[in-house]
């Protein structure tokens, strides 16, 4: 009456217990396994799909293959150690890049504020360009159109084939005419 020990098969349509059940060996389930309470497992190996409405973990989750997400994903604090590839990347807030930013195609920007040097081989504008401080040109300066200047001070020689003025010209010391 207290504890049944069986050394052979027991066949039944339904097996019910109101207390704990301990299985000392393997348990084979040919149909569905329904668990209505909490289940503690260790070392689950699955060979097929697992379907669930919600999957939560309070610790780390490791995925050995690719992770495919078909819906929206909310993340916080992603740390990536390899490349991230995407067709479109959008942010509604600030984006900080710790290294170089390489852009291979056209870039549309609005309101760039730069706090350091900008280096380029060629700088082109189709509209007006304003320089708020001193502009230093180490090579030749070629101007294809009209140039308006005010208060030019030259510290070296000025060479020209022709100098024309439409108003009076004042010439300082050592002028040869």
C-alpha cells in the first residue's frame, strides 16, 4: 500500500497523480505534453521548431545561428562586435559614431555644425559660400567670375599683366609709372 515497485510495463489510458512523480530514466511522450504549472529544465535539446506567443529570459540568451525577426524589435544597449548590414538605417534622435564615417553614395544633410577640421580633396558649392573667419589658401586661387573685395591688404608682391580702375587710384611709396 505504500510505494509500488514494478519491473515490467504498465499499460493505461490515463495516468494521474496528485503528488510528485519522479522518473528515474527517460520519458518518451508520443503525443502532446501539456504542463499547466511551472517547469524546471536543464539541458533541453530540441530538434524541431518551438512555437510560442511570448519568450522571456531573465539571463543571457545565446543563438548559435541567424536571428530572424519579422516584426518590430525594441532593444536597449546593443553591443555589436562585427558588421551590421541594412538597406536603410533611420534614427529619430542623435547618433554617435566613435570612429570614421564612410559614405559611399550621395548624402543629403541639413544644418551641419562642425567643431573640428574638415579635410577634402575638392570642395564644391552651387550656391553662396560664407566664411566667418580667415580663409587661408596655400595653392593658387582661381576665380572664374567677378570678385567683390573690401579692404584687401597684401603683404607681398602683386603681379598682373593689366591693372584697370574705373575710379581714382592712390599709389603709395616707390610707385613706378
